[in-house]
C-alpha cells in the first residue's frame, strides 16, 4: 500500500471509531506500530485534528468532512465498464481490486450518481472461464513487478512443445486473449507468449535486471519499428 493511501485509510478508520490504538491500526494496515506513530505525527502536522498518545489510542478531535467525489455520467460509465472488464478478463487479484474500487466510488458519490452506477447497462461478458488462465495472469503480473524469471512449458499453434525461461516484461490484452512479452533465454531475443498456451508456470526466486537492449522499452521500440 502506498503511504498516501495508508494515511487516507488511517483518517477513515479514525472517522468511524471513538478510540483506536496504534497496535490496532498497525494490524489493520499490516505495518509496524513505529510506522503508525510516524503517520499520526505527519497527519497532525498537516492539520488533521488527531489527538491521543501511544499506548492509549487515537481519535479525531472533531469531525472532518471529505468533499464528495464528483463525476459526470460518462465518467461513471467509464469506471463501471472498466471495472467490469477487469473483473471478467484481468485475473483473480485484479478482479477483486476492481470491485473494491467500484465499491469505494459507490460509497462516496452523491445519491443521484450512485443511482447511475446501479442503472448502468454496460457489461463485459466472458464465456468458458478458465481458472488456470487467471492463475497464470496473476503469476505473470507478480513476476513482472518483482522482476523474477518465469519458467514454463509452451505449446505453439502448430503443436510444437518447448520449455522456456524468460524475463517477463509486459502483459497485453488483445480482446479475447492475453499475451506476455518477455526476453527469452532460449532464443536470446524478445518473444510473445499467449497465456492460454502456457503450462506449469513457475516463478523462480532469482531476479533479473534489464540488460542492454532487453527492456520493455526496447521491446516496444522494436515492435514500433517493425509495424
């Protein structure tokens, strides 16, 4: 969680409770109590009316209002259809996060805008769901974020099987399939791999650094020049 998001969450928790200990905040936000003490101090210095002390608990000295988020009808449609597309096509973890975002927006917008969300007629459907592809997508995302090598079996369109070890760089959605762009250690070049053709995927503990000519930017430059 980003620090700015954590500070916002602390304010929200304090708004809803009379007294909250640093330990309770630390457990809720999965950080150390020392981090909470620093966050509380920073909130106080920024003008948030927090009062209390370590070992006792914290509360807001008086209620504070956060201005409602304002959206146009078109912006809300964009949020709804975007969240529904992510839920249908972007794996389990991002799907849950998309619903969480939509729930948070629904909770804070004015009543008339909330009704627009509930009446939305924009949908994203996915037939023949495959849990293995969702799992593969989640693993690929994590490997990209952590810069970890991926090792997996791959079946080409012509049926040829191979084992690949790659440096995962980016994920691309083509409307009905996902592909993973990466630097292939076997071919010593960039390759694209369809997620639905990947088998027994494993994220290794070994991490990598982008070598010269092997980064996502290099891949994009190559694809741009070839198009």
